[in-house]
C-alpha cells in the first residue's frame, strides 16, 4: 500500500511503484517477466532476485500468503 495503488483502496495511494489497478490485464511483470502465476509468486517475494537492480524490495511471506497475493493480483482489472 505504501508503494502501490490498488483498486478500491482510497488511501494510501502509493506512487513509488507502478499502479497495480489493472495488473491482471498486463502481459509483463516489471516490463520483462511473463505475467504467469508461478513467476509472479516468486516476484512478489523475491523481486531483486528476479529483476536485479529493481526498487521493489524482498517481501517475506509464507507459501500460502504468496499464493493468495498472486491470486489477488491476477484478478485486478481497472473498472
Ligand atoms: C506485498 C507487497 C507488494 C506486492 C504484492 C507488490 C507487487 C508488485 C508487482 C506485481 C509489481 C510489478 C508491477 C508491474 O509490472 O506493473 C511490482 C513492482 C514494483 N514494486 Fe511492488 N509490491 C509490493 C511491495 C512493494 C513495496 C513495499 C515497494 C516499495 C518499497 C514496492 C515497489 C515496487 C517498485 C519500485 C516496482 C517496479 C519494479 C521494476 O519495474 O523494476 N513494492 N510490485
């Protein structure tokens, strides 16, 4: 929330990272990785390992949390 904007979340609307309001309709993650569930699960936890030099930090979470976050992100569509 501090770094990204999500649909239906009025505040905070973070702007350091890209808006995730239409993320489910997007072809690429960070402009370079295919937007597929397995890849996204790794990216949300370990972005710097997948995109060296990225400003997106490591976000420690359990396997279940990473699955839930991935499912949430993939259904985001701008409305
Ligand atoms: C669990 C929390 C988070 C999730 C689920 C998440 C998710 C994502 C996703 C899906 C992307 C790819 C966006 C795109 O390709 O359009 C992204 C990129 C990014 N995120 Fe996050 N993020 C989280 C936390 C954060 C935090 C805390 C920060 C800031 C400190 C941050 C900063 C960024 C930045 C700068 C990018 C651009 C990466 C690049 O293009 O190299 N994220 N994030």
